[in-house]
């Protein structure tokens, strides 16, 4: 199978999107059940980093995606990698951006822990 790398990257991207949606649904359900629960209090410096870093990471992901597409086109990487491989990598970058945004917007409420690690 020539395109196994692209398929693996698409599967990883789908897993990240699923993990982000599970996180969002879990936090929303907890907020509906317990309206008095508050999100974990962060140290002010960490709260500031939580506001500043996601846009910078998104910018870095966009730059990496543009560089990869440009390199694929200029270097003629189609001889070694298929468009599915390129699309899988770009899908993984987009899924990671989505996962990061969801994780920063939907934090666990105090006293609750995720039901499974990495989810």
C-alpha cells in the first residue's frame, strides 16, 4: 500500500478531533449538572500564557503548512509522496489547531478529572 502514511495521518487527525469533541461535551455536561462549579484557578502568569500562546501556535501552524505546500510544489515531492500524504499532514495540523483551541476554551471544572488519560 503506497499511501499508508497519508492514511495514518488522517486517522491521527480524526482521533484528535474526536478527543477535542469529547472534551467539549464532557465539560459542557459537567457545567449543566453543576452550575456552581468553577474552572481551575490558574496562576496569573499561566493565565496570561493561556491567552497569548494559542494565537502564536496557530500562526506557527499556518506558516508550517504554507512551507510544506510550497516545498511540495517546488521540490517536486510528488515523486516520493502522494497528495494523500500531503493532505493527511495538513489535516493533522488543522486537527491539532482545533484540539488546542477546544482544550483552552473548555477546561475541566474544579474537582473533576478526565475519565481517561489523553482524552
